[in-house]
């Protein structure tokens, strides 16, 4: 008789009200910590360099402090070092994982293979998935009411705020209030890049940064800006525009984002 497979679970971990991280990204962090190279870690895990680099950006954007100190390196793949917060997250994940394994073993013994027990109702996935290229966690700094809409200011890093215009009903439904955590979702195609000082534009958000990555395609270019320590924004613009603006690594640039183009989400 074939033995019944043991129960298992894919763990997603979050610290307090912070962001969540699962086993795949923990594995990436461990590989980065061991190898010190984004490209080497990606190769070890069977990922593309871009997928690994994107995952590092996502981790740093979604946590209140960077988990990985990374430096893009073009063809060399860049370097990466786990920060003290990153090492703490990895250790915490494995401690919780061990506790979960013990809990599942006890649960399985208690269920005794009862066919009508719906184990699926006891566990659920905590991960958030979105098609938006940029997801930045922050804290609501202010909410300004209007007749129909409200203006919500989200602080995503020291000195960096993102303003969103949403309906008053959305503010109520999401429980948005000063001090509450929220995530700003921004499609890369909604971000306009501009150079120079003293810009005059109708865009509510004007976020200064520097180019840390540029990937050219046949028609479009994907430009990633560092806007604060460990926080990034990625924009998709035409390759012609990227060449016209002479967007090279280290170049100072401003990201322009209309407030209605920012979507807010809560956990």
C-alpha cells in the first residue's frame, strides 16, 4: 500500500504589519549571502539575472528597511550583501518554518486521515500578487478630504512621499488614516522621466532619483531609479526617449507620476 504523503505547506512570513516573504525569496537571499553576487545566485537557483534583480528590488521596496545591499553590475551581475535586517528575516523565517513543520505533524496525527476534514480551510496563502511593476510599502502621512475624492499622502522612505487620489469610499473601505500602513502600486508605463531642475509640470508626484539600471529592448527601455536607500522605481519608456535623455547609470533623473495613476492597497 502506498503511504499517504505527509502534509506540507508553503510558508509566507511577515513581521508585524510589514511585508510578506516566502521560501523562494528566502532561498534567493541565502544564495546572495553565500555567493555575494546576484548573477551567481540567480544561476544557482535557475533564475534569470533580471528575475533575481527584480526580486531584490521588490524585497527592499516592501520592507521598512533594506534586506539586501545590492549594486548593479551589468554583465558582471553586480554584488549583493545581506543587511543585518536581511539576516534576521532569514533566521526568523526558518524558526517559524520549523515550528510550522511540527504543527503540521501534530495536526496530521490528530486528523488520523479523516476523509471529511477540510485541511484547506485551516491554512491560506498570505502572498500578495499584482501586475503593477512597482509596489512600495509605506505609511499614510495624511488624508485630505474632497467632495468626491480624497488625496492620500504615503511616506515610502525618509523624505520620499507618494500622493494618490482615490475616492472617499475607497479611503473608508481601506481604512486609510495617518499612521496606517499601505502599499502604492504604480504601473511602469505610468511613469514619465524628465531631466533638469525647476521642472514645471502638472504631475502631482515629482520624485528625484538616479539611474541604477537600464535594459533596452527593440522598442522600449526599462529604466530603474534609486529614489532612497533600498527603494526603487521602474519606468518603461521608448528606447528613443531613453537615448534622447542620455540615460546612463548614475544619471540624475526625476520620475513624474500623476496622483490618479497611483493605486493604494492594504494588507
